[in-house]
C-alpha cells in the first residue's frame, strides 16, 4: 500500500488539506480519549535490578544504551523491528510493544543514576508537532503500523521514566563523562564523541551481565523451548507432505515458522531445514531443496518468545521414519558424543569441558572406523584435527541472542567456569561432505547434529528441551506416533 499523495514513505507528512467547506482536514478532531492504564510488565522488576548493577559499576558516568531502529528491507518497506538485546535486557521490553529508536539513558546523580527511556510516544491526534504522523507517516504512524504507548503508559508498563526521543539531544549535552553502546543507533553515535576504551568496556559489561540468567529469564527460555518442541512436532506431522513437493524444505521451514509466530515473537534465527546432503552445510537457510524418503532431515530451529529470549534446538530425523544402517552409525556416534558433553555439565566445570568430552567420543569413534585424520594419534580429542568432519564448536551460551553474550571476555566465557543460571546448548555434529574422498562412500552426504538447551543448576544441569527424544530408537518411535 502506498500513500495516496505519493509522498516520501519515511517522512512525517504535513498534510493539512481541508475538506472543502469545513475549514478542517479530514482527520481533524472527533477522536475519543483512548489512553490506557497499563500494569507493570512481569519482567520489569528484574530489569530494574540489572540497571542497578550497571549503575553501581559506573558511578558518576552517563550511560547510553539504544534499542536501534528500523532497517530498510526494500524501498519503503522495513524488516520487522527487533531491539538490541542489551536494551531488552535492561528494560524487559516486549515484542510488539518495542519502539524503534528508543534510548535508555542512565544519568549520574550524587547517589547513583536517574534512568530515563527516550522513546517515540503515541502519535498525537491534535495537531502540533508530529500532529499528522498518525495518519500520514507510513513508518511510524498509528494508522500504518499500529498504536504505540503514550509516554505515561510506557512508564507504567516498564517502571522507567519515559521522555520523548526529541528531547534526547538536549539530555546528552553538557560535560558529563559518557559511555555509549556504539553501532546500534547512528544518530546517538554522532551525538556523543567516542571514547573507544570506555565504550568497549560498557559493551563487554552489558554482555557479561547476561551470562547468568535470573528466574524470570529462565521462565522465558522455558517458554521459548516449549514452543520450539511444538514446532518440531508439527514438522514431523507434515514430513510426508513435504516429500511430495519440489521444495519440501520450504514447507518444513514454513511449518516451523508458523508455530514460532503463533507462540512467540518469531524466530531466534533463520530456520535451517536441511535435507540430504544439505545437512552438511552448517547454516543451510536457503531451504530450497526436496525432502526425500530415505534421506535425513536436519532441522535446526528456535522460537523467540515475545520477551525476545530464544531457544535453539536441532534434530536430525530420518524422513522415512527409520534410519538406514549408515545413517544410524553416524547418528549413534553423535548421540554418544552429545551424551558425553551433557555429562560434563555442572557448576564449577570449565566451559570448555563439555566440548572436549564430546570431541573425545567423536575422535575415538572416527578412529575405530579407520577415519583418523592426517596428524591425529589414536583417541586424541584435539578438535582442530577433526574439524574436517565436525566443522564447528559443540555449543554456545543461549539467551536473548542465539549465540548469547558474544562480547563477553574470554576469561568469563570461553575460558570461564560454568555457574548456576548459565543456559547453553550442547550440539556436536558430524558432517561428511558429498565430495569428501577421505570418507567412505556410504557416509558421504550424511550430516548429523543433535542440539539441546541446558540450564546449569546448583548440582548439575537440566535439559530444557527434554520434550524431544534424542536416542535413535526413541526418535523412530516418536516419529511413528506423530505420523
Ligand atoms: N542454531 C544455529 C547455531 O547455533 O549456529
Ligand atoms: Mn546452536
């Protein structure tokens, strides 16, 4: 749909044309008062605690954390808005309510910080600045993209003082030491002179603050995983249908994505629906191939909840419902590797332990098959030597980002120690490329990954995705029950 007057899609119009004989524009007056009283969101108190931690860490400094804005998809259409994860973590803002170009500012006071969320308020209906936005602005107008909260509604919902984004420039003035989460909002970046070291430190802290999940976040992750389990069940129910279509992978993708939109805000990442040899491509999201009886389907997918917390689960399923002998051989080895990785999850373990445990099993298995890579000795778990067949690491932190806490320092994440409240994936895989002459013929074109989501508890780990079977026999029984 285009604006009738053909004006630019992004600016606020200045349409003050009158209805002949009335002296008024067609949108003038006659609107009911629809202001609402909104309850505090369930995550708001948790977000407030996180802001306090941030405040204590940087006394006397102004901290600026933008949400980011809309990104153009093509011409005058944008991608669905998704705020930056650091912003979400500090506000507990929810999916459809999130407002592009919002900016959280922590202003230092004598005792801590005053927190203000600069955001776009509901478009006014009564003339004045932005007075025509509600009907004429296709990017931000209420009649084009839906109602936003008023500033007082935002304050009530998030428990943060809210101000108009227009006032941000003034708020960022003065001679106050300021740290900005850079690269999220170009306008904010331009308003504050960079201090590379200080800004980078803020980015690292915002990432590390997210390593340990609180009870509310764990609840959100459980919900994301539960919807993901439902999506996998849907896919198994529609596998047969997918085999009848030239682009059956797209059918699988659509089936999962429908569940993601129904249960959550959408996807944590583009769905990987990889049938046959496509399973040997780690991030196969083209999804334009057929799904053939006798092949494996590797489905790596995750629902992102309305709170933006995501799940990330992979199952590799025999399309026919039964593994072939060669497929099962690979599957069982990956399953054993994943089980060893899972057994290594406990508080106090090094983060790298689960990967090493999984790799040891893979290395021993490949060695037993006579597939020892050049340079490897018997049973060596050195990951690099097996990379030709394993391609990547065996897991990652999970949370607001699928690959969560990406800016955390090595010593707190990769070289760190597992703690209660960490949530992570364990996802070893084996991939025999169709053209890999070092692999036995019957294994070429087989790719298997098994991925589950785990919460580190006080004395071990809880599998959040245990609603899906892992073992090959259980997979076959489960598939038979759903078809
Ligand atoms: N599920 C995609 C990944 O972990 O890379
Ligand atoms: Mn993953």
